[in-house]
């Protein structure tokens, strides 16, 4: 019985508890939104201010009249006089011209800025806009526009306004009534051509689209490998012994140093040999003949394991020799391309951009090739180091494996810690850099030597998940910072202009597409992967034949969508000096040129709508 009473009490208390919770949630929401309103300073008083409404109305009307065309305009002006302050009897004054225009100003004087002046007239151009200006006596630089007007269908004028706070004078002060109207032009509309705003808009919108295209292209190329490395399903099963991991670190350093130094040496040699263009071309031809001969060279015909090892060694040497010779030829052509591009630029006229493109590609090879070749050989060195390190551990006994692991771990750990310390020292410029580089690397070497000697050398460590976690974290950090922040940094580095915008959008594109690509890889069907793996295929072959075919269509769709995003982003980063149409748009807004700004805003909308339509059609065909 007691249990039943307790259950009944619980049932009765539940509605009360629920009501209390609902009431508490309501109070919490009330407090939250009350504080939000207070922080965001939302109020209904400011929009009702007559001055703000007047300014807003003027801006909206200017935006609604984009400056598309140049018109053939005629104008004429008529002067009337007004006294400030009033002297004697206050009456109206009438002014007339021989062409039939008459104007009456009432009153003909003003004592305070609150006095309302009424101007009526006739004989003006029908349905014509105009402006009334005040000219102070003896100082035309202080001219001020008082009001605008528009005549009716019969050419009559009726406008009232309030005089501004101006200095009184004994002399009469002049008011100018200027009217403008369009005549002639295309079909009598007065249009004689496109405005300067349209010409600038076309130039800058093309720059904006191409800016977004370059950022999307480079970002996509770099985001593809990042997307595969940041995919959990591809990385979670990758494990390597400690010796293999740190052998990869050693191989990375050796490969990078060799690639960077060999490339610089080849560039210096190519620069020396290409002082004479004919000599450079002759050397390039000879090297091509040598490459052809090396390609036809085959390993000696041996049998068994001896042939296999010799063939593999010769093949590696042949590949490296061909790569070095091929790059040397490219380096010589690059230096000749720089000279050729500069010589052609002055003679190609409007097509000079083609010569500048040749110079750009050539200079890009000479500037970027050391770092690119260093990274490429570094990755090859890391791959070879980890591969041979793993094979060495798997083929040896436990004792020998521990010795190898200890030595390799000490060297690799010291290199890794030293690299981190050097990066921190570059960033923060420590007073005693050795405390952040040399000393920590020595300590790391001792610790890892002990760990390597004590640990099981054949134990597999989840290096794939480490890479996955680090890369996903890095992508999230990069994506969390808006391109507007990046462009501020890059504008300091490379200067204000579209180049800074390309770099800013490229960084953000890599992070955004890398995440989208990795999530798409994670959602693929596992069936093809299992089928390819069952045939004994390597991990690279599995990715090429089982993963890539499934992700190509969505990758293309994501890339097109990102281009659309970059076009819209490029208008915003232009506000911070990223080039494109945004840079000119913010200038016009700051100068209160709203009609010109309207042209640019319309062009942005047209381009975004067109790109969205085009990308949707392409996606429909692909997916």
C-alpha cells in the first residue's frame, strides 16, 4: 500500500515539476532576450528620426537610379537675389529673363535659418530636374546646394526650402536656379554611351571572377590530398612501428635538404648556361637526346632475386637521373622564358598579358621550384624511410630491433623537437633560442633512446589517426578565421590588390574543401574497397581504383559550389584591400556615390545568379 501511495504522489508531482520547468525556461528565455536587446541596442526611436529617414530615402532613391549611361545634357541657370538679414519691408521679389523664364521669391529676405523661402516660376523646361544653390558674397568656394526640384508638364516651378545657417551680410546673396535636361542621343533618350562606372564595373567584375577562379583552382589542387589524409576511414587502420615513424621523419629532412639544394644548384647552372639563348637551346636538345637514350636503356638480363634487386636499383637510378635532367631543361627554358616575356611585352600591344603570363610562369618556376622540389623529395624520403624502417624491424629479432628503434628514435625525435623549437623561435624570437631548440632536442633524443630500447620494436602505433586528428584540427582552425582577416595579413605581405585576395581565399578554400572532401570520402561504399583489397592491392591502388571513382562527381560539385562562394567572398574581402569589385564598391560608398555603387551591386548580383545557374547545370550533368 505504501508503494502505491508513493507512485500516486509521484504522478501528482510530475505535472507540477513540468510546470515549474516550463516557467523557469520562460523566465530564462525572457532574461536572455532582454539582455540581447540591450546589448544589440535595438530600438524603434532611431528609425523614426526625420533626418535619418530623409538621408535613408535619399540613399535608396540613389541606389534605385544606377549610373549606367552617359547622357547628352543641356543646362541653363537663372540667378535671383536674397537679403540676409531682412531690412525694411518684407515682400516678394520677381525676376524675369528675356527667354520667358520668370521667378518669384517670397519672402525676399531671411532673418533666421528657420525661415521658409518659397520659389515659384514659369517658362522652364517641362518635366525637368534641377537644383537651387546658394553663393555667398565674395566666396564661391563655400557654395552650398539648398534643394532640388522638378518642374511640371507645363514648365512651372514651385519649391520651398529653409535657408542654412549662413553669415549675414549687407550685400544681397545670390541663389542660382539650374535646370538640366537630356537631348539627342540614342533614339532621343540622350544616351551617348556607357558611364565610367559601367566601364570600371566590367573591368573589376572580371577581375573578381578570375580572382575567385584562381583561388578555387589552387585551393582545390591542394585540398584534394588533404581531403584523403583527413578521411577517418582511410587513416584509422594505418599503423607503423616506432622506428618506421621516426625513420620517416629522418627521410623527410634528408629529402627536403637534398631537393632544395640540388634544385638551387641546377637553377644557378641553368642561369649561367642560358646567357646565350642559342647555347641554351642547344644544351636542352642534347639533354633531351640523353633522356631518350636513358629511357631505352634496360637492366641486364639476370635471373632470380639478383635480377630483381639489380633491376629495381637501376630503375630507381634511371628515374632520378631523368627527373634531374628534365628539371634542368625546364630551368633553362624558364630563364629563357623570362627574357622572352619581357622582350615581347612592349610589342604585343593589348595582348601584352600573354607575354606577362610567360614571364609569370618562368619566374614561378625559378622562385617556387626549390621549395616544391624540397617538399616532393621530402615526402619521397619520408615514404622510403618509413618503408625501409618497417622492413628492417620486421626482418630482425627483438634485440636487434630494439637497438635499431632506439637509435632511429633518438635521431628522429631530436630532429622533430628541434624543428618545433625552431618554428617557435622564428615566431616569438626568444632571447635564448638554444633553450627552445638544442636543449629540448637533446632531452628528447635521450628519452626516445630509452623508450626505443625498452619498447616492443614491432608494436604498431596508430600514426594514421594522429595525422587524421592533427589535420582535422588544423582545418577547423583555418576555417574558423574569415577570409577578411587573412586578406589583412596578406595585404601587408604582398600589398593591397587582387593577389592578396587570391591568397586569402586560397587558404580558406583549402580548409573548406578539405573538410567537404574528407567527409565525402568517409561516406563512400565499403564494398569496392573490400573487393580491391581482397585482390592484394596496395593502399595506394585501393584508393585509386576503389575510392577515387566514387568521389569524383561530388568533388566536382563541391568545387563548383566553392567557386560560387569565392565570388561572393571576393566582394567582401575587397573592403579590406583584397582587390576586385569590392575594393571599388567600398570607395564609392565612402564617397557617397550611391548611383555608381548601385551599378556594381547589380553586377555582383547578376554574376552570382549566372554562376549559380551555370554550376547547377554542370552539377546536374555530372551527378
